[in-house]
């Protein structure tokens, strides 16, 4: 039997998870609400709250898994990418835990872990598959050849898809974090009411900064004519913006699937919780003959279960790191 403790602290969620023989048996996530009043994550505050939350989160994960901490065989942690101060908390905790219990330490790349969340439950994709990884900081199309053999074949040249949602929410005077709120309002609106531009970017890369500017001018002009424009039309605006972000993402994914002749298609990362993206992708399963893989909601946004499962596959390979490891704000695959 092999038991891996996973630790995630790259942004504003402190999370701990236990993986027993490739099965996730606990996944504790402590959210940080302090950032809401600032309209975005304040890195300095995030690291302090991680410091408060990490020991209780690990304790709860061990208790919920009904194991003893002495049974843990390895500790896997997010080395990057992410906020450095936040990553330092998870890294230091994991190093200390490994040292105190004389167990190996496993580094995990957060973006790879989002993809490997697809190996938590059945059905699992088969290699090679394509994964659209969409989060607050990244937008990537990844060709996944094996657990740790991944190639980024397309990525954003400016803002990430999650940023496009969050910045739009700010323009629309919606509180942080805006992505889930745009999703909620969009369910009640007409996605064809307003047409926002689709950027013409070569190849498999993305750009969202032009869309953000177009939304800014759109809102400014309409509010000038009617000061109540946003209150009266918020659902239609959200539905139309969401529909454009989803079409930008899925048109590139379709192009990648054709280019690489791949039928196993996955999505991952916080924005994969978006209902418009999930529904449109499911519809494409029929029209394109794809096998579609969509994570459970709890494995879309940041969580330690994805770190624990990635750690489990590295544990099988004895892919360990030493006590001199340090976190990386930017971390290539
Ligand atoms: O993967 P994640 O939890 O953290 C990062 O690694 O960045 O992704 C967070 C992002 C945020 O931008 C948030 O607004 C977005 O995911 N998000 C959503 C939804 N849920 C989370 N965006 C659109 N619709 C949602 N339902
Ligand atoms: Zn993430």
C-alpha cells in the first residue's frame, strides 16, 4: 500500500489531500475570503492566511482519511507556478513534514496537476489526449503524451481565460471572484443579444486583451446613453461575454484536435467549472465524435487531490527531490 499526502498553496486556496493506492480518500480545501474586499488576491495576505490554515488543513485531511500520519509514505507539494509567498508556505511545510517523518519529497507542477486530475476517477482519458487548461493565470492547449510528458501546443499571448472572466466582472461592477458570478448571471440571459469580437490570432494561440477592451468601451458607451444599462441588462451582457469566451476557447481546441488527429479531449483548471464551456463541449462530443473528459467541480478549481494523484504517479517512479528544493513562481513543464 502507498499513501501520499498532497499539499497545494499556489494561490489563495490552502488544500491537503490523502491518496491511497491511486484513490483520493480526502481533499480538504480552506478558501480565503479576505481578498473579496480588495477585488483580487493580495499576495502578502494570501501567504499569511496559508500559514494559519496549512496545519489544520493537513490535520483534517489525515483525520478524514482515517489514517495515522506515520502511515504516509511521501509528501507531494506544488512547487510552481504561482505566487511565491504562497508557494513558500506549502514548500516549507512539506519539507519539514518529510524531514520529521523520514519520507521522500515530491515536487509537482500545478498546471500538470490540473490535467492529471483526470486520473482521479473513471473514465480516464487515454494517451495521447488534448487538454484545454484554463485557469486564472493560464490558458493552454496541451498535448498529453504520458503522465509527465506534456507539450504546450497553444497558449495565451496576454490575459488568461479566467482573467478575462474576472476583469469583465470588474467592468460590470460584480464582486470578486467574478468568473462564477458571470456564469450564474449568464444562465438567465440571452447569449446572442450582443456580439463581441473574436480575435484573429494565428495557429493555436489565444488573446483576450482585445475582448476586454471591447467590453470596456461597450459598457462605457451604453451607460452614457442609459445610466441603468447594466442593472437592466446584466444577464444578457454576461451570457454574451461568456458565449464569446467559450467560442474563442473551443474554436482553437477544435483546430488542435484536427491538427493532431486526436479524439480524446479534456478540459481542466478553474474555468472548466464554467457551465457554458461544459455544455458546449458536451454538445461537440456528438457533433465531432470526441470522447470528452470534464472534471468534477471539486477538481476544477485549485485543490490538493490533483497534487496527491500527480504525486502518486511520481512516487511509483521514485521521482523524488531533495531538501534543497525551492518554489518557482514560473515553472515550465
Ligand atoms: O485553477 P484556478 O482555481 O486557480 C488558478 O490556478 O488560477 O482558477 C481560478 C479561475 C478564476 O479566474 C475564476 O474566476 C475562474 O477560474 N472560474 C470560473 C468559474 N469558476 C472559477 N470562470 C468562469 N466560470 C466559472 N464557473
Ligand atoms: Zn490552478
